[in-house]
């Protein structure tokens, strides 16, 4: 809380809270882990499917190298490239999306708590109340001094007669 003018004006709390609470940060880290793991597994599944399609599309041809037949690529094995590329894209885009989603969510949640308008209003009102109380005390002391001066002048004026 703030202090009055007598104490040096508004002073921030000497022990500021830095960063998020542990439970909140662990919750957001867990979400990020789940998102990236799920999308990584989906991407791996697509890569595996593409690898299976590419491998099943290979045929051993009549040509041989040193008596061992070597595989020929067919049109079915070319279709295996599509799920492989799609799996890598799902993994990379999913990882970027997970980072954006969890980071922006965590920051907006933290800012919502940090800049709570009711809390800011109550802080401002408390500081204004402190300052108004100080001003009232100053006015009362000035009024007392003026009253004392008037009484002293009346006393001096009455003794001069």
C-alpha cells in the first residue's frame, strides 16, 4: 500500500511478486507438453503411414545387382511421400501453435490478475485517502496556529491600551 505525503509519498510494496505462481506455471507447462506430445504423436503416425505406403509400393524387379534384385519404385510408393510430408507439417505447425496458444494464454491470464481494475481503483483510493487525511491534519494545524496568533495579537493589543 502507499504512504502519505509525510512519509515520502507513494511507495510501492517492497516485496513485489515476480513471475507466476508455481501451480499456474506448472498448469501451463503441462498444457504445452500435452499439446506438443499429442500433435507430435499424430505427426509420427502420419510419417509411419507414409513409410508403410512407400515401403509397400516397392517391388523387386527383374534386374539385379550382383545377383540380388533391387527394388523398383511404383506409383503407390510415391503416395507414401504425401503422409510423410503432412506428418512433418503437423508436427512443426502443431508445435508452433502449442507455443503460441500456451504463451498467449498464460500472459493474458497473468496480466488479467496483475492489472485488475478493482485492485488498481482501491489502491488509488487508498493513496488519495491518505493524502486527504494528511491535508486535513495540515489544515487543522494551520487553523490552530492562526487562532493562536489572533489570540496573541488580541492580548498584545489589549495590553497596549
